[in-house]
């Protein structure tokens, strides 16, 4: 008595349900029978196929017998299905002459919970398509032909086949190989017989024949049948035999020889021309020895001839496993993804630490053409917890160790290493024309400052990403600088901070990156003697590295060329209290640039500040006259390190100010409070830095009164500032011009001494 | 209708009526007949065969003229209306095997009126032929199919051999005309009574033959096995193969024996119905090109109950699996009350399909869907309660 597994019983119940509802279309011919495969059973069925026959596809009879081979672990293992005859041999999707290939990927397409029902739905679809001849429609990729592997050798095909094969008849030449292991070769090139030359190629080769017409969908298992097949396709036996003899002389005595056979039977996607499907035939050393004997005896060696004939008639073809990596037929698994946009690109990576070492591998795997690694650090033991280095790398330069790791992956990316100190020289060490993207993963303020300085001298015409994580690695930060945004990361960070404080002040993400001083705890891995860093695991870092890289690439796709952006992203597991918003995004353009006239500082004035001034000019015109001077306070930052004056915003005249056509007296009422507000609202990045006023109908040159005002501000207050910006808006009533002057307390005395002779100008 | 070389299978319910147009508008050969009064009423989808014959047969002396009529066996579903046929049509020659009447010898009443009419007419012609010592002339000709010992019997003594055939013979004449090159019938049965080949069932006494409207059996002809069942057909294949005459088994059209009975390929063995794959394999092996299996039977049900008479759904299914051209049924295919026509063009016998099947809704998909069941909420109210 046949014992059925629980799954097989389920299969029969489901099958019987279908049969009972099929009105005779599906019939079980006999009770299940035992299979030779342990635990499996056979179920023989008859399916009405009359209505699927159209004349264009498989020539179904009115009914077809089919057999199901049921695994004991059904439904978790799908049934195999066969025709009980081999009438459809040579048809795509009917393998071994009778095995029906129902699924391209049963993993995706077969649903155990739908069992026989889904399976027979699929059978129905298959039979319908087969009847119409639409199993391989023109607008879909082709199912490749089948050659049943019998050799243990593997070929990885890297090189696209030569072009123009279809037009020029059969292509004969050699496949250039690289031996990777005893049982693996990479096919790295093709050389036409005509281009062969006399020189030893210096690497292993295989004979290659690329037919111009499709061959059978199943490749022969007998040498004899293979000879017949290629002869039918127009390659004479004589020529094939000559090639065999020729290649028997190429390799060493103990090695196999290989024949690569191709026929246009593959298509990558809809509408694309057919490309060759490749198979590799392995010929053993004994056969080669016989062939050599034939060559050397000029065909006179009787024993060798007999041996050869026997081989041709009786031997099985040994097919090698072919693993395709040809761009012409293989669709990259990351096609269409954000990272895929780096394919063929040249990338500079600054910093090879936690984020950097992870990002480097992702860039490499994207198919990037070149990757430059820059870092001056060495591998230390503690970093193995989260950086992609090995114990054997400890003590080595990070860039060299990472370069080796990446090269081992074996992709066609040129990885170079540079262990220069970025804090000393950052971008200026590169010729920007040779690169497409800069990724800064240093999270280093000194590198940021260096870049900022370098960009004053030379614009960076390619996008730059800068990524970092928060102190507990719960949040990631990504800055993007597009090519026409004039300033560097330091500037972006400052602008971003103002935006963040203006729009999301108090948000945990903002606090994470711009904490109140007193809440910051510095983490030192070796207390007392190591550089502070962050706490975070390999998992934390990989998450942020991948996420920030993708985010950056999506930003590059969407940002205007003169824009910059900041994204702050909380990890999904982070314990931040603002759980509803795990990402804050800010996009902005650069401030308008002016030049400070006394110290050659750059002045960066926000659009908001310009609007504020315009509003005040309109107000004074409306309430009094456009001839009346006006002004107010300037808020921003004077950055002596980078010699930049930031003008973030301006106020109108304080309420106790007075103004006339010749004078503006800036009041003080409420200014202290207003400044305190500005300081707090900007996270201390923007504060009172000076005073602006107008010269309605004259140039914006400092007047005697203006200089007195500066003097008063810098010297005659209880707590005077060190330096003050004076903005004079010249010709304010007509064609506005902004004139910036920076006055320092210590130099003012000097100016005062020269006042009489030079009108205050040096 | 009879103006081209062809074969007609008439819709006559579950029974046989086959017409061979051997020479257009001249020589027509009919095998079996079933013509009922009912068929003359247009309400049924049975064809009034005699009406058609009367109308379309060539006329000789003002009478419709059928060159030859062969009876496979005298059951009603093969001979009904013969008496009327004789009245309305001149039949040049009759073919029969005396064996088919043997079992009725003791009880002549068991024969139907039409069978009696056939037997009487046949005997009349035998007598006339013996008396003539050769061709007895139009309307008196008869071809005997039997075994040599038949001629020892009193009634048949002196019967001329030119009108006598034994299984294994080839007949190339009809109604006294030599039709070599146009007509060829290879006689497969019945087997010799009491011989090793005799399988004893009444239906196995049927006349069985391969008819080719040409001279080359290897192109495949029309196989007519009457009401033979598995053992008889098995014997036919075995004996023919044993004699090296396989060409005479080749077919392009197979008239499903016994009106698509499953007894051809299912046998009762120890109370179990067993599929005899061997006969299906043989039938499949001797098919030439895209062969057709024809069921001369009422519409074939999707399934049968035990004990149902033919036609049998299971037999149809098995034929469908082996016929490359297809399976057709006189009452399921073709026009209403019109015969299935197979035109003979050189070596090819082609089915003139009158009904094209374009069925986009799949019965298999529907079966899967029905078996899987619906997940819709109830479409009618259902009541629940605690009262018994």
C-alpha cells in the first residue's frame, strides 16, 4: 500500500476538487503510484487541450497526458510536471524532451498556500501561451536553451561577444581566458581567427564558434549529435575537425581543451536583437592525446584513428557550467537604483573610517570606474568593532588596507589610495576634471574648514556629499553641495543650522546635531589619550552609510545646480521623542555675495535681509519721504577665520530712532531683547554685528557722522564690541547699492589719526 | 454532394452509416446504415441518410444507384432502414460475412426486420451468383467475406471465388468494376469461427477493414472495426503484424469502434477496470500524419455512470490523446444533421472542419477557481437559531 505524506494527501484532495469541477477537462487516469525517488509519487493525468490549439504554437492533440511528480513535502515543494511523450522535444520551456518549465522563478511565482490551485492556474496559462506560440513573445526576454552540465569546470563570461556576427556568417576564432582556479576560467575577450597573429597569447585560450542562426533549444548529449548539429548549421565537419586538431596542440598534455559554441538565442529585454547564448564543451586529455597522435602521424596512426572514431560515435559531450556576466545579456541586479547612478563614475572618497569604509565598498559594487581613497589614519584595534578592516590590517594605513580589501572583490574599478592629511590639503590635491563626485566621510571640522578655504580659490564643479552621524549614532546628517553653490560645507552647515533653528527648533534631530554645550558628553575610547569619537555599532554605521549615500544620490538627482541641502535622518530604532518626523530636510541657495571694502572680507547677505531693507525703505517713503535716511541693526556673524561676514537679517529703526534727510540716529530701545531673541533663535549663530543706514541720494561712503557713530560704538560704550559692520545703502531712493565696512576697535584709533588727511579711507 | 472523392460519416445517433465516394458521381460505397423515421423529422439532429442517398446518388435507368453496400454486422444500429433502402435505391453489390447471421440461425426471430431483409436479399443474391457461376449482373451481385470452409457449405457450394474474400485479402473491385488505383479494401476480420483467433463475442464477428481510396495502404486509410472490442482489435493488430502486413493498419481516419465504446481500451480484470495502454500505443503508432478519430454516436457526455452504453467519455478522452488531427463526433461536430466530411485529395484525407472552436474561457481555469472556492460574503441570508 502506497503511503502518502500529509502534503501528498493534500495535493490529491485539491487535485480531486479541481477534477470534480472540470467537467471532464482534467482526468486522473489511475491511482497515484510510487516513484523511484524516495517518498515521491506519480500522478497520471489527462488534460483537454483542444481549445488551446491555434495552429501557431505547440501542436496539441485534443487531450494531452501529463504526469505530476509530487514531493513528499508538497506544498512546500512544487510539483514537477511532464508530458508523457516527447513530441514537443526541442520546444522552449519543454526540457529533457518532456519536462514542462512552468516557472521562471518558482520561488517568486509558486505559492505553497495556494497549492494545486495556483499550480494548475499556472498550467493553464502555460498551455494557453504554448498553444498560441507565445511562450517567448517578441517583447520579452528569451528563455535560454539548455545544455545539461556534465563537467565540473565553470566559465564566467565577462566579455561581450564580437559585434556584427549575424551579418557576417559563422564567426570562428578564440576565446581568451583567465584561469582563476583549476575549475574556473573567466572568458575575458574574443579574437577573430584573422587577427590571431603568430605570437603566443600568453594566457589560456579556447576555440570559439559563434553561429549566426539559432541552434536547438537543447544541446546534444552525444558528440556524434553535436557534430551533426553544427554541420546542419553550416560548419563543415572538416573545419570542425581541423579546429579540434589545432586546439589539441595548444595546451599542455594533462589539460583539457575547451570549445565555446554560441548561437543567437538570448535577448536581454523587449525588442533587443538576439545575442549569442554560449555553451562550453570540454574535451578530455585522452581525446586530445589521440588527436595529437593523428596530427603527428598525418592521419596514418590506425589505432588513433579508430580511437577517434569511437570517441566521435560513442562519447558523451561534456558541457561545462557557464556563468554569465556579459553586459549584453545580463541585467545588473541594481539596475535603476540610486546607487546604479554611480556606474562608470569616478569618485573621490575623503575619510576611510566607519562611514567611509562602508561607503567605499558600496561605491565599488555600484560599478564605479574609479575610486580614490583618501585618509591619513592607520588601522587601530578598536575600530574593528565597526569599520571594514581585519586584524591583519592593524597598524597599516587605512587607505592601503581598504584598497586591498576592495581589490579582492574583483570588480573592474580602479581603486587608488592616498594617505595625505586632508586637514592640510583637501580638494586641492585633485584635478576636478578627472572626477565626478566627492564624498566627504571625515566628519572632521578641520577638513571642513580646509575645504572652505580651498573653495575660495577654486570652484568645485562636481557635486559633493558630506555625511556624519550624531554622538550616539542614532541620527545621520547629510550635506549636499551642488556644483554651482559657491561655498563649502562649512557654509552649508551654517545656513542649514539657521534653517533648522528657524523651522524646527527643539526637534530632537536638531538637538542631536547642535546640542546645548552642557549636554554634550565627549566620548573617548581610551580615556585621557584618544581623539573623541562617537558611540555606535557596525550595524548602526552600515545603516547610516547606506541610507545617507542613497539619500545623497537622490538629492543630486533632484537639486538645482546652485543649491545645497541638509538632511537629518533618525534611525528607525532611535529613541528620539519626535517619532513622527524621522527626517528633516532643508534646501537652500547661497547668500548674495558682496565685498567688504576695508578688509576684503567676503560679505554673504541673505535674501531675507534684502527683503527686510526693502520693506523699511518702502515704509519710510510711505510715511515720510524717500529722501529721509533710515536704517537699523544687522544680525549675522563675522567669521575671521574664513574672512566672511554673514548678514542673516536686519531690523528696521528701533522705536527711539530719529531720522532726517541728512541723518539717521539709531535708537536703542528694545535692541537688547531683540538681539537676545536672534541669538537664541539661531542657536547662537546669528547675533548683532553692526548697523545699516541709507544715503538716499548719495554714494554709500562713510560720512563724518558715520565715523563718529562707529567711534561711539567701539569706544564709548560700557561693553563695546571688538568689531562692527557698517552697511551704507547708497542711492537708496533710486539705484540701491550695498557698501560694507568693517571697523575694528583697535584700528579705529588709527583711522581717527588719519581722518583729517584721508577722509577716513585708507 | 457525391461530386468529389470523399468519405461521409452520418449523424445517425449511436450507430454507423459511412459513405465512400469512390469515383465522383459514379461509384459510391456505403458501409452500414441507420435511417430512422424520426430522422425525417427535422426536429432531430439525425440525418435521413436514405433521403440523401436517393437525392444525390447517380441515376441509372432513372433510379438512384448505389454501387455497393457492406454490412459489418446485423445489429439495428448498423442496418436500420435497409428494407426501405432496397425500395428506394438500386444496390449493385452487397458485402457481408455469413458468420454474422450464424448465431441467429437457431432463432431467426432475434433478427430485426431490416436484418431479415438484408439476409434474405443476400441469400437471394448468393443463390443467383452460384447459379450464374460468375457475375450475376447488376442488382444481383454479392461479395462474401468468410473462410474457405464456408464454400463447403451447401448453400455456398460453387460460389465463384472472384466474389469471395478471406481476411488478409485485398479487394479492389466494387459491383463488378475493377477499381484498382481508386479503391482498396483490406479485410481484417471477422476471424475464423472456432479458430485460435475466434474470440467468440458477437460484436467480434463484425466485418473489419481498411479502406483506401487509392492503391497505397501506406498513406493510411479509413479503419472500420465495426463493434469490435479490445480482444478483437488486439488480435487484428497482432495477426496483421505477425503476417508482416502492417501497412494495412495505417490510418488517417479511425472510426471509433462500437460508437466510441471504452471497451476498446478498458477491460474488466478482477473486478477492476484496467486501461489497456497497449492498444492505444498501437493505434497511435499506426496513425499517419494528423489522424482523426471519428465517433459515430450521439453527443458524448462529459462523464458516464457505470453501465452506461456507448458513447463513453473515457474512450473519447483516450482517443483525444492519440489523434494528432483531432477527435470528432457525428453529433458534436459538423453542421446540424449534416455528415462529417473527409475529402480525399491524393494521399491526404482532410477533415473539412465546419465548426471552428475559439474558446477563450478556460474550463481548467474555471475548474481551479471553483475548486479553490469563493471568498465572497454570503449572497443570501442565512438563519441561525437555538430551536431544534
